[in-house]
């Protein structure tokens, strides 16, 4: 009897062990076949669009590169406008380069995020790209530059334009392309020279400029010819510039006002009185000759900022900034179909330009405005000056002193500065053949790391995808928020805190969280490239005072899931709403939507 019972126990034990082994094996099999998210760009190597922006009713062409081993798999594509999925489609992978098209809704001035997913039995990858449908670049300007115009192959030029197109740059400033400031086109027997040297004696090719303009136009990018509003060379009288038009530092005309340049350059730049009507006519006629020779879309006008006390030929004091608006109006009257952008150096003259016929407001930022808070303040000022009509581009040169020697840009400083500019409603002039670090655009000592290029793509995709919540006539509103977690909030940038501010449009309140918890400096330029990389902080509980009834809360971040929107659980009671950010690295954007 005892032996029989022992046999039964052995059998039962064997059956249990067999069952355990079977369960473990099945579990192992399950985890082996469940798709695992792969490293970025391993499966989906790139996604591009054929243009930087699109007209309403224009078909959008996408291209993605995928290794050949994934042939016969299916791409799943999801199209978002803000937090709403507006359409989906599937595309078969037949070759390592996959092409498809999409016709967006007919609405003008809208941004979209396109999520592309590739899933096999064992792998999963997802990448995004953004789309801007805007009939006019001035609504959501994203400004880049070109600065080298020697003889170049079409392949090299196409490579530059293609790269800028991927960042959705929809306008290009052609910097120092011209022959002389007062005579931008080098005319020989009433025809343009084929080659000339610019002010720095660099070789310039007419064909290169023409080809760049043509390539940019194919991508729906505007092209702007750079020149000063009031600059002339030392011997400009030989070309018809009158001495009586010049500006002087004294009433006795003993000292011309001029901007010194390196000795090996062609000339210093001597200032002419921009309020002088004869000079205005002269320079506008020179610009008309530019348009007759080269199909630029407009004129990027530069200035030199405050000049102290300056006088005209008759010894009368001249307020340079007071001349900007009349000059812009004169230009627009003479060339009504051409675009105008003017640099307000350190905001000089921006109040007048805000009421002028320009496409948007452009500020070159210098060290008197060196803090992150100054970037937002200037964008806010520009909105005020233009009564909300114009968006803002900031020319803000990064890692300035560090770039005196060859090296690499400090990625945290670039991403933190762009977080502030983009969240505040602006865009950053920084991308051309290289990234900018100095006011002389051909200077290119610092290179972008592969990581920075990749991360910056997410930031520009984010700027485009959420342009209607970032730059589309939102009004700043006060907020009261708190957290019991790892950090305090502040209403201005502070080290060791999270900067938060809010804007509103219709039934949406947009709250920005910018992470200064680990910041080593509050100076946006990070001139010596020392800004620390913030840790990717985990859950942050937010308690927001809110009296209105809330329908949904969602977030998006260029640092998380490639900018794809994420729904957040929330609890609302006693005039407060509580939700949690899953993580925060540089910048999170939370959208609170109210019941209608």
C-alpha cells in the first residue's frame, strides 16, 4: 500500500513538473516572438518629404529608407493634427526605398505629425516627420541661410538644400552673396558678371546663386537677398553715391560713421543716411537690378544697431530707427510683389518695424539680452509691437567663444535654447550649410554631432507639427501650479527649478515645462559650451488651479516618443486638476482642453 502511494506521488510530481516546463516554454516562446522596440533608425532609416511646406490641396510625397531584408513587410502610417488622428494608411515595403503620397485636409496654415511604424514578429520601429500646409511662409517662418557661393556642383548644392528641407526650413537668407553693398550686382556692359569677389574677397559664382535659388524654389522655400539698408564702400562716389548722402559722427563732417572690417577685405562699410530720399531711390534701383538678374523672392535687410549720435551732411541729428518704417514702405511701393525682412539688432527699431510691411520680425540677439528669459521677452515684445500680426525669428549665435577654435556644438545648450525659443512662439536662425556660431555666417569651426542632428530633427518636426499651438495667435495667461514631487516650479528661468508658463487659444490651454533643474548657466548662448545635459527625470505630479470643466489632458514632447501625443489621466475636483508627466528632459508641452 505504501509503495502504491509512493508511485502515485511520483506520477503526480512528474505531471506537475511537465506542466511547469510546458508553461515556461510557452512563456519563453511568447517573449521571443513579441516585437521589441529597436534602436532609433535601425529599421526605418529616414523619412523625408519632397517640400519644406505645401500649398492647400497639394499632394505630399514621402520617402522612407528601409533595409532590403524587410521587404514584404507593411508600413503603418498615422496622420495626426495635434492630438487627433485624422487618417491612417498601410504601405507595403517592396524595395529599400518606399514612396507614398497623402492628401491632407484642405485647411490652410495647419501642421501635422506623421507617425510611421514598421513591425515584424520580433522587431518594432517607429519614426516621425512633420508636414506644414501653409500658403504663405510668413505665417510660420522657419529661416535658414546660405553663405558660400563659389563654383559648386549641383550635387553638392542639392545635398545642402535637401538637408535643410528635412528640417522644414521654408526660407533662406543668402548672406554676403553680393559684389558691393551699394552695388550688389557686378554689371559689365549692363550685364551681370559671371564671377566676382565678395567683400571678403571670396569667389562668387552667378550660376551657383541661380542654381541655389532654383533648388530652393523646388522645395517651396523663399529666397532672400541679403544687403545692408545704409552701407557703401569707401569709394562709392565712383558708382554714383553722393557724399551728401553719408552719415557723420560730428556736425562738422570731419568724421564719417563707418563699420571697420579686416584690413584684407575690400573696404570698411561706410554708413549712408537711410532717411535721405535720394539714397532710398538709388538703393531700391540697385535692388531692382538684382531682381532683373536673379529671381530672388525678396530682400533681407540688415542694419548695425544703435550708432550713438549721428548727423547728416547739413549737421542735423538723424534718428536711424525713425527712418526704418518709411524706407520699408518705399521699398514695398516700388517692388510690391517682393518680400521684405529686416534685422532689428538687439531690438533696435523693432517697434517701427512691427508697423511696417515686412513678412515677419527678425531680431539679432546680443549680450545685453543674454538670459533665457530675454529670449521669451523679445518674442513677446515683437507680438506686442505687431499687434499679433507677425511671428518672430531670432538670430541667436550659440557657443560663441568656444567656436573660436574647431570643435563640436554643445548639444544641451542648443536643445535648451531651442526649447525656450520654440515654446515662446519663435523660431531660430541657426541652420545653413552648417550651424551658426558667429555673426559672420561663413564661420564654421563648430560641427554638429550625429546625435545633435538627430535630436534637432525632432525639435523641428515638433515646431511644425504643433505650430497651431506654438505660433498661431495664442495669448499668454497666468497659471498657478505646484508639485509634491522632486522639484518646484518658477515663473522665470531659475536653476534647480522647472520654468512653466501658459498660453491659450479657444478651448485649449497650452502649458510649457522647461527643465532648468540641472542647468549650469542661465545664459542661453552658453558661450564656452559648458551647459549640462539634464537628466531624464521621471514622473512629475502637477496640481493646476482650474475652475473650468476639463474634457481631456494630453502632452507632447520633442524628447519623448518622437513628439507623438500622449493622453494623460487626470482628476478634477475643488477647482483643481491633478495629472502626471511621465517624464521630463528638456521640454514638455501639456494641453488642457475644456468642455465646450
